[in-house]
């Protein structure tokens, strides 16, 4: 049996899929199977997946009708053969040593049931935006997650398969927040940890996301936290009152462009900052903040990037 099952659910991921597949197949750690659930894609994702599967025997490709993301993940848990299960989404990228680093940590720490790592945010053009230096230790990660912050992003998570299955896997009630629920339950049976190195490039899209979907996700996250507070008999305060993704309205998209641009500037990615300043100006030509961002990106040195840990917004 392979040491690791890498699990990916795919639905219409054509623009980014080959890069993601290559980033997994080119890992320095090779004792893995790559379990891919094609969840009824209607673009050319299936064609690409079949091409890759034909030339690499580590790929186990399951193709079927669309059932949804959480159903695909739970099917993957049922079919996985590895001792550990590593998640990756179809638009994100693994660093070459991601699996090696996480397997080494789990083997050295048998009490650990879930390990993540730092992530670098990138945009649709692979431009670097910022590095999320997430909380590292169990207590800090758990404290943030009890407040609604996902401090182990789903695509960088690797966990002990037996532990997740013993807990019943992902809860389908919590679509779009299923990872937070599982991480909180795993934290109740073992240790969780983030490796303080970038292990995944996590893609942010600046396309519109409906406000209805965003609110549903926040509602699920709040319900997950309340359930955890009840299970643990502890008081809690939910801190996630706004979603980081842009909505369909111009004001929301402007805020997102400005926030992304300033993050890129503060990380030293001045060319990316210029691009997002121009996006902001196209949305609001009279925006003083957008003009300031563009001026800083053109003439002002970027500040030294921060090094302190922070939760995922």
C-alpha cells in the first residue's frame, strides 16, 4: 500500500489542471497514489485527466456524474489506500517537497493527526500575492479555528486517514466549510500542526462570488464553531463576520483589488501591486487609494515582509 493518498476532486478545472497535476507528480516523495475524482466535469478536464492517467500508474481516476465537492471527498476517503491522506485542489500547486516534509513530520510525531503548512497566495496568472505565515502550534491553531478562522487551508492539509474515517469523514451539512468542521474534530482526538515553510501555492481568484454563497459559508462556519463549543463545553466567540472573497458588486470588487494590491506591495511584489492598482482604477477611476497604491508600486520601496504568524482571513 502507498504511504500517502493524494486526493483531488475536479469539476471544470481546465485552466489550471495541468499545472496542478504536474506539481503533484513531480514530488520528491514518490510513495503515493494520486486519487482523482472527476465530479462530472463538462469541459476538457476529463480528457486531460485520462491523458495523464494513461502515462502515470500512480493516478487512480474515478469519473462519474456530478455529486458535489463533499460527496467527492468522502468517496475519496472510502477509496484511499494510504496511511496518510493529502489534499490538493485542482487549481493549487504543491511545492516539490510538500509530501516529504509532511510525511516526515507525521512519522516523527505519532500523536499528530493533521499537519498543514504555510501557503503562498497567487492569482490566476501565477503572480505572487502574499505568504500566509499561519499559526504553528496546536493551541494557537485550535484557538483561531474555534473563532472561525481556517488556520490550516484545505489544500495544504495532510492527515491520518484512519483518524478522519473514525470521525465519519467530512460532514455534508457543512458544504464549503467542511474542512473547518473536520479539523476541529481532529483536534479533539490528536495534535494538529503547521510546518513553518511554504508547502502550497494557494490560488485566489478575483472573479465574482455570489453574496448568497458567501453568507451561506459564513453561516456554516458559525454553526461548526457553535457545535465545537458545545462538544467541548467551552465559551466561544465567532470572529468571522465578513468573507474575504469579492461579491458581484463594484464596491466589493474594488475593496478586493485594493486589499490584494497592498498585500502584494507589502510582500515586495511591486509588479503585482501595479496590476491590482490598475484593476482598482478601472473599477473606480477617482479612487485616491488606488492612485496611492499605483504611485507606491511605481516609486516607493516595498516594506520588509512580515514574519509573524497569522490566521487565514
